[in-house]
């Protein structure tokens, strides 16, 4: 029993190493695509979070706003062709597919999924599609864990633990938050207020190791640089009550829009690989007027921390982000929804 548990924890550490390397590859590929698709072609260099230095220097290409109308559509078409040709389960935000594999497929994810998800998500988000990095990297990490479990012919129970460890490792690395990644993997597997307690320790091990691997290459800073805050009076908590109401309402609206778009696009008589391109064209129209609604949007949160954008602009970005994320991901594009949720909440919080 002790030897079996010890072996499993060692394997979780190995999953962490591989997931950390996968996070490095995904992040580099995403930044590479963004630099050349948005920067070199359209002259648009979206701001990033304070904890991440740009991997590529900004060029001298003038800003061609009209190019933003078409780049997300091209990215959606390429991503759709890749996904629906090689791995249809890699479409969407990724966490649903990983959860389904955990509960209903004995923790089995096809070995090609991590590669396809990496490429498709980097193309979708890098060409301006609104999506987060957590969904793709969660499915990528889960795929690594599942593949290792199959290669070693582990039991279904052990394979599921490795899969959850892979999810946590990817999240912890890409968000610079290893403990949050572990708790995410333990909690996201259920709809109710439940935790998969058996995966917490393995998830912590894999997540910490993955973050260490990622940070050795890209630095140990937290994702966002936040101003100092000193809590002095309980009355300071009162605005957060109103903030909670506003953000809860925004979350409910985002969910309605996202699944409304998903359900509508499922009914239109268009090949599946074309639907992300249609969504990308709509995203491009929105991005033409409000470029901050494109991509990950983490730079918006960083600006909100500094108090620079105006109230109306922040509200507009929050609503536009709901639309661009829905038309980027719910139509079949590849990317996460947790990251955009952070941006939406950050924009609303900055406005409040």
C-alpha cells in the first residue's frame, strides 16, 4: 500500500515536470502567434499582465485597425480545420472535456489531444480570439497524465488521479499559482460544493513542480502586479458587498450569452470547422471598435489595478468581453473561459 502510494506520488511529480514543459511550449507558441498575427500584420500589441515580460519586442508596424476585422476569422478557420480534422473533442474551453473523461471515460484522453489543443488554442487566442489559457492547459496537462497512466497500465483510479494532477499542474504553472491550481483541480470536477479530496495532495505535488519548471524559464513573479493595501476599518468592506452583487449579475449574464451562442451555432446548417471562422468574424467587428476585448485581456486587469481606464470604458470592455469570448469559444474555437471571467470581473471591479 505504502509503495503503491509512493509510486503514484512520484508519477505525479513526473506529470508536473511534463506539464510544466507543456505550459512553456503553449505559452511560447501563444506569444509567437500573437506577435506575428496581431503585431506584425495589424500593428496591434495588446498589453499583458505586469508579471510577464514580453517575449518578443514590439515592432514598428503602424496600427491597421481594419485588419482586426479579419485576423480572428482566419484564426478561427485554421483552428477549426485542425480540431475537427484530428480531434473534435479538443474544441471549446477544455475543462468540460477533461471532466467528462474523468467521470465517464475512465480517465482516458486520446494521446493526440495535448498536441492538438496546444496548437489550436495558440492559434485561436493568438489571432485575437477571446479566450483564457487555463482551459487549454488544463486539458493539455490532463492529457499528459492520462497518457502516462495508459502507458504504465495503471488502474482507472490511479489514471484519474494522474489526470487531475495534470490539470492542476497546468493551471498552477500558467497562472503562477500552484496552490490555486491544486484546489481548482479538486473542485472543478463537481458541480456542487464538493472536493475530490483524494487528488489534493497529488495535485499539490504536481502543481508546485510544474510551476517551478515554468518559473525557471519565465520568472517567479505573480501574474499581476497589485498595489499595496492596508486594511484599517471594517467599513472598507461595504463596497465589496455591492461589488459582489454586480459581479454575480455579470457572471449570470455571461453564462446566458455563452450558452445561448453555443446552442444557436449548434443549429445552423454550416460545417463545424467553419463555425469558429464565423464567430471570429463577429469577434473582429467588436475588436475593430474595442481592441481591448480581444485575446486574453489580462492587460485590462493590470490597467484596472492602476485605476487608469475610465468607468464607462471598463463597463464596455466587460460586456464586450462576454460577447467576444462567447463567439470565440462557444462556436467551436479553442480556449478557456476562466481567464475571460477574471477579466470581466476585474473590469467590473475597476468600474465599481
